[in-house]
């Protein structure tokens, strides 16, 4: 495709922050001829608005001052691009790691961690809004704009073959920072309003495992969530995260089995990736079956964990 001869909608570049498209989670990969399958990398979802000189998150938080080199790299692209994508931290020989995104630039440099912006959509370019164009047009323009692979701005991996995409949903891929796949209709336009449906479907690698209940939020007889732990190779229990709200099945399987440890409730400060929570410690003798994704930071699951049911005593 010739960039100089590309057509554009007669709509000016929208100012930041822009609403970013959301994907609907699914358990299985859809198989259709009209889909493009992209790798879902483990990072921070950001929009880089070259013309305005702004880098913002989905919330949207202004991250411009934290990642000036990424903004500068996008601004060097021809035509004043606005890109949607994922900001990732790459440790040579070790794949993608989420935690270094929170480090200072000095610490990342000292540890040899490189930042890369993995772009997967072209929202505006050459002074015109591109969101009304179909995905296959936006994708072709983006690929032509970015050119050869390499450097701080790279094009997300993709395929139109569902069998190839299915191989990206695995424990091996998750271990190097590929969380799964996002399937997108090639004829779809990009949402221009918050909560507008995109037609995107995400399928993440997940696993079933076992955990020990270390504490509860809410009443012992009807907990709203569980503090969960797993043992290391020496048999020492360590907290791994907080459960999602419990299903009726999970609650029924726990009935009468949780025994509080004498003493005052404890506060989990920063334990669950959010604000401090008050919980009641319980005797660590109840095991539960859990369903999780693979994203762990410093040994703890970043997202809340689904508890299927308690295992038999």
C-alpha cells in the first residue's frame, strides 16, 4: 500500500483522551473466516497520541511523563499517528515482564529491561480520524507505517489461521508474556464512544489448580471472598491472591468448614493489588479448586481468582 495515496475520512484527529475499545472474554477461540487473530501481550494498554504529545491509559490516566521515549518514537513516525496498543517490558532472554513497567527508567536501564510499544490499531493519521475505516484497512496502513520489525514501536503479531492462533493459548506462551489471543472482525470499525461494542473477543490461557484458604472477607458463615495461598517447595504457605465473589456452589461446599483463628482481624495492605482489606484469618486446613489465568507478579495473581468448590476433607 502506498501511504501517500491512501484515502482518509474527512474527520479531523480527535483530541485525547480517546475511549479505547474493549474485548469480550470467551472460554474458547471463535473460528470464522472474517476474523483476524492477534496475540494478547501482557502489558499496559495505552493510547499514544502523537499530534497532541500525550500518552494515556484506558482509565484514562496521563502517562506522558513516565514514558517520554515511547511518545517520541511514535512522534517520529510519518503523518502524525495516533496508535492503540500495549506497552510491554522486555527482559532479554526472559520474555515479557509486567512488574518492570512500574520501575523508574533508571532501574529499568540498570537491569537491562527495554520498553516496547506493541501497536495493534491506527486511530488517526495524517490529520484524519481512521476509526471509521474497517479493521483490514487500518491494519494495512499501520503495517505500512511501521515498516520492518524492530525498535521501540512494533506491530502486534497476527494470523488469519485459527489453528495457528490456538497455539498462542498455552502455558508455554503465557510463561513468556503472551496471555492469549484477541479475535477481531476484519470489517469492523473502531468504537468512538465509551462502552460501545467493538466485536473483539479475547481468549486467555487459564489453568485449574488447588489452593488453601488463609482467610475470609465478610462473615465466616457467608464470606464475600477468600484469601488464598499455596505452598512452596518447602511446604511453607504463601498468599497468592484474593478470590472473586463466590458462587452458590462454592459457598455451599465451604459451609461449616472454615474455622477462624483467635485474635483480631488482619489487614492485607497491598496484598491483593488494591486498597487494604480487612480479613479474618482461618485455620489453613481447607483446600479449594481454583481457576486462574497465568498473570502473576512477585508470586501473586494480578487478577482475582475464581473458586470452583472446596475439596473433600
